[in-house]
C-alpha cells in the first residue's frame, strides 16, 4: 500500500540498519525530528531543544501529561510556590538543588536572573511574552523569593514558569560564558547532562552526578534524529526506537495493523494548522478578495483528503475542551459566494503563491487547497521549502521577503492556556511569528483583558471574540487541530505535555520495575 511504499524511500536509513539488540533496558531510546542548535532557554527554538531542556534544567513547577488535563500543575524545583496576592507569588527552592561544575547551589538569585533575563527587551528573547506581566523577582533569602507582577495575570503559573522560558539557569555560569550560550551548556541542575552528541544523528544524555532529587527511571536517554515521521515509524518497527510520534497517515495504518508489543497513543492535540493570508500584500488589499478565499475552502474536504477523516475542521486557534473554543467559524464554505466576491473585486484571474514546509501531509494539504481555489478561478502556485528555510520566510530579521508573502500554510504548537495559542498574533509579533501582518489594537486590548480576568466564563467570551477579530480581518483560514498519535513499547508510560513534546525524565516502564 502507499503508506508502506513511502516508508521504503523515506529518510533514516542509517538508523534502520542498527540491530534491534542495541536497545538497552537502562537507556530510553526516542525519536527526535530535528537536531539541537541553541540550548539556552532564553533563545532555544523548540523541537529537540525544548525536550532536552527539560532534562538538563529545572523549573519552579511543571505541567502534567496532557492526557491528564491541563488545569493543574505540580511542584518541581520549588519546595513551595504560593500565590500570596493578585500580583505576588512566593517561592522557596528545594535545598538539595545544585549546579554542575563549581557553581554551587541553585539560588533565588539564579531564578531572578533567569526570569528577568528573558523579560528584558534588550535581550530580544522570542519567549519574552511569558514574562511580560512580571515586574521583578525579589530575593528574600538564599533559596526564597517573591515574583512581583505588574498587574494580575491569571495564566502565569501555567504559561511562564513550567515551560522552556521558565527554566532556571546559573547566573554565574551564564555570565562567565558571555551572557548567553548555544549547545555548550555552562552549568545545569537537572537530572541529566549531555554525554555524547553526534550532530544530525543522535544525542545521548547521561546521569547528572550532582542530582539529589528523585532519580529518573532511565539512567540514559538516547535521541535518534529522524526527520521524517514515516521513516521514524519504520525505525520503530525495526525496534530501533521505543517511542515516536507518528503521522496521521501512519495512524490509519496502525489502527488496522498494530506492531507487536506496542501501545498506540491517540488523543486530541493542540497543534493548530491554518492558512495565513498576508494582509499587507497588495493582492489582498481588497477585503472581498480575502473573504473570497475564506469562502472558497471547504475545510471538510481538506480533512478527508489530507488526514483520512481523522482530524476535525478547526473553528479557530483554540481547540475543543479549552475555554475560548468557538462553536463555529464566521465564513463557512460557499464557492458561489467566493466567485461573486472575486468578480466584484475584479480579481477573476487571480494567481497566488502558497508556501509550506516540505512535508508529505503539508504537500497534500496544498494540493487540495490548490484544487478548491482553482474551482473558484484562483490559480495557486505551490512552493515548498526545507524547514530551515521555511522558518525564515516571515522573519523580518532575515531580509524583506516577509513583506512579500502571499499565502502560507502554518502550524503552531499550542499550550496549556488559550493565551498561549493567541499570543503569536499580537501586533508585537508582526515580522516575527505573526506572518499575516495582522495588526489589531482591538485584539491586543482583548488579550490584556483576558490575561487579567479571573472569571473563566468572562475569559471564555474574550477569547472567542479574539478569534472573531482574527477571522474578520480576512488574514486567516483555520484548518484543524491535529490529532496527536504516537507509538510506545508495551509497558512504557511516556510523559507527553500540552505542546505535544515529551518530558523524557518522567518516562516510566513497567518492564523495569
């Protein structure tokens, strides 16, 4: 069948040639879709860096597995973490935490340095939004302090402190390294350290001898870098991996024919997919053209063709089950109306470029979009790029190309709070992650209101309105929230967080007990 044939020519051949016996029961072997480039929490770019960061560094608190819900959190580096007022959060660190090397204990001064460093506009951290509500960190003792907020900010302990921007780094070590670092970590305090790295092939983590906390179940973690999800599934079948995320194409196959000794994981994901329309491109200056593109796309056909009917059409960037989820979109498929709008705008012979990262599912989505827009008279030229190049398309620091974008197929990983799914579309993100150049003061006002509001009913209404504003701009066509699917060896219990990335230090295995 097609799925199996695709496996045969997909990447990862080097990995697949390794014998199955290479898997050591003391070593957790998982797939990584990309390599590391920057491990500094203030500047890391996601992917493997995010996963490795959870093993090398600690945060005050951390989130549960996404299958357990996203409302609660648990203590980690903090022995206590208490909201003492609407704008003050007190913390005390565990007294056994210490840095690698000669940098001594983990202190409240390290927390202050870590948080204020990310928040500092001069640092230009892409994750500064997590701490924009923070005023300062007050050090009250060697291992205690108070986080002061500028104003009430409800999601702070779920959106800032548990994630990569909340990872604590050593004040002394980072300054000694010059103020920031790449893949050479100057000091860490988590349960693992980097033991071996073969760029573009694998990364091995070993135990941190200074770790005095609860020991992780696996003494080592080996990340095998396999860029293609279907190649990763084949590597799993060859017993070269114990856990891997898989594509929905693979999920369709494995629901019928699951590998032996395997748990198939399938759950609602928080990776949202949409088509962005560059509002500042002259081709889309007429609102009727933008609206026509929205009406032209029958998203149900995209779901059936690209996701085998396993994914549901999205109504916005907030998924079902989270406050702010909308019941419906404002502009459902209506090809006749799309053609009429194009005619009224004098754009019957419109040609547009659709950019996407080079991936089988993305390419299939683009082909379906091409056919649907072609049916209303819009010609679509598809341009796909390797991911490293794709990432630069809307980045204003990489030249002026971001101003000329037309349509872009985009995917973002959401978080545990709706504010995390919406923050990327704020005015400050134009030319960074907001590639539609959607610049709405009303949207920003609503964002700030939602962050301060304690009543979940009111927050729900605010976040639904924000997505209305997005759709009304004509800069967005919402496609889906992808189903999350993965394979794991029977008895292996992975820890999968709200963004779909794993926390390998929290994997457990009945086979080891």
